């Protein structure tokens, strides 16, 4: 009955209730909290072309948070949020209905937590510095400049084969292919068959050392291998990588990665962004 009276009053123009504050549940006649309408953060880009709610910004998290603190509406609260790999804030609308506090999430904004990991592109440059191809001081300057790349977000783009991939991964893989595939050793089928088992063992050992950043250990392992490094695919690839100067290639890769990087991720709840025309 109450609902029918309200509908009649609304139809007659005698009652005006802001739609962003409350609505009536169709079945139970109880007030249900509604999300506020939010503007899209200026300059943000879609992380996925098909998802308008998940966006990326080149601004740092602190700047995004400052904007929403200045523009929050009545009942909005900004609360800290974190996971094992990310940290940030949530914008949540709270309202007390019939003596009970209700809330609805409107926006979650995050950045990646700082850590000691370095981008693999820096690892490639570090290896060349350790081999004396370039001054260590030159590498150290690049590490300071690009050490935070592991905290970056990237858009997902078409990989040219009907799939999507991170733009950052795409940039890195392109440089990796240029640096290593052009010097890929050529071996016969019989040589591949005979050395397959030993090659896999050496490859695994090399990979483990590379993950640790132990490039000196990689060189030592290659030199001490019972087989000549040129007799195994893994050994040949490792020695080829170490014997060619790809410094400028990887410096360019780092520049491209930084240019494509975003530093904040914004996840809007369904229904809070204005409808697209």
C-alpha cells in the first residue's frame, strides 16, 4: 500500500526522491542502498578493450586518491585496501537504513607493492656489464631509472594472432627475439637427438642461475660443462647471448616499456559510470 501511494505521488509530481540515495525493492518493499554515479578518472585508458569498468592511469595512486577524496559525496568513505601484491584504497558508500548500516562498493584503486625484483630487460644489461662490455656505472644509472618497471600495469592488446597479451610482455618478447633468435645455433637432427637429455639439464641449470641473477655462475657453468657449450642448444644459446653486444637494443626496450607503463589500476563497480552515448 505504501509503495502504491509513493508511486502515485511521484506520478503526480508531488514527491521527488533522489534516485542515487534509495530505491524500493520490488518484492519486499524495503529500502535498498544505491551506488553514487562517478565520473571516469581523467586520462584513464581501458585495460581491456571490451571492459569499460577496469581502467589504467599513468598517475600515481596518491594523486588518484587525492582526487576522489576531494570529490566524494555524502556517505562515501575512502578506506585502505591491500593484497599480497597490491595496495590501494576503496571508495565505499555507507547508509543507515532502519537502524542497520549498509554499504556498497563503488571503486577500488590499486598500485603494485614495491619489491626487489627487476625487469628481465635489466637482467640482460646487467649480464653485459658483468662481462665488461659496458661500465657498471652505466648499468647502475639505468637500474635506478627503470627499477620500478616491475610495478607497472599494461594494457592488453591484440598479439596479431587473434589473442590478447600484455603490451609490456609484447615489447619485451620482441626485443628478446631480436637479441637471441638471430644467433640461434643450427644443429643437425642427429646432434639434437644425442644431446637432448644433457642439453635439458644444462638448460634448467642455466635458467635457475638466470632467475637468481647469477650471470657469473652461468658463464662458469658453461665453461665447466663436460660437453662443449657449442654441442648443446642451451649452452650455445647462453654463450651466443654473452658474446653479442645488445646493449642499445635493451635500452630501447626499457624506454618503450616505460612509455607504455601505467601506475594505477581503477576498478569501477557496475552501474557507477555514466552510460555511454
